[in-house]
C-alpha cells in the first residue's frame, strides 16, 4: 500500500553489465579476515546488521556499528574484523 509506514533509501545503483553476489555474514572476534585482491574493478558493499567491525582496505579500515554502510574497492587487500561477538552483516560483491 502507498500509505504504509515504509521508507526506502537507495544506497548504491548497479552499473550496466555488473554481476552482484550477496552474502549474509556472522563473524566472531579473533583473527581478522584478510582477503586478497579480487578482479580489477570489484567493489564490496557492507551493511552492519548488529555488533561492530573494522572493514575496508587493510591500509585504511573503518570502524562501523549496526546500521552503518561502507563501499570500497576490493581489488586490493581488504579486511573484515569483528569487534563484538555475533557481529552480523550483509555483504554485496559487485564485479563489473
């Protein structure tokens, strides 16, 4: 219904011809997940659902909490480190 209490915010559009994979993550504190670079032009989008994490390029990660969003180039080494138990997130990997 057009009258429902509903709000939507566009966070990112998909470029023509891009492929997107979507993951639900549940991460525990401890050793950081360091990922090697993906194909050139790969972008990762992450929305933290609960908890806190350090995310992004290994040389410049950002600390995020529930409800926060980050987008970064994943064609260089990057990190996901949970800072709280049972941190959850949705990750979308976009390959163009």
